[in-house]
C-alpha cells in the first residue's frame, strides 16, 4: 500500500476550512475500507486489512476537532460533548 500521495494539512488551510473531502478522495483512490483520523497523527488508511500511515503531517487536536465537528449534526454533537 502506498499512502505517500495523501493530502497534506496545508491543503486544508486554516481550521475554519478543514474538510474531509481530500482525505476521503485519497481513501477512495487507495480502495481503503477505513480512514483513521486522530489528533497528533497523520491520517491513516486501512487497505486490504493493513493499516498504512500517510506521509501528511500530523493533524493537531484543533484540526481533528474541526474535522469531526464539520460532519456531526446537532444531535451527534450533543452526544459527543
């Protein structure tokens, strides 16, 4: 599995513009079954049962939170908090 072409954090811009789309597009191109986004780690992809880390820089806690909050609805957000 080659995750070297994963999007870099700089492609996301500041926290207000963070978007999962570049990460998800990479997952599709890799035929990944899972995407793992964790604070202080680069996005990771599970391909054919194997976990591979992208070469992107680690996401900060703030960036990870912004990604999560960008996809949760009000009910999910209330449960999360």
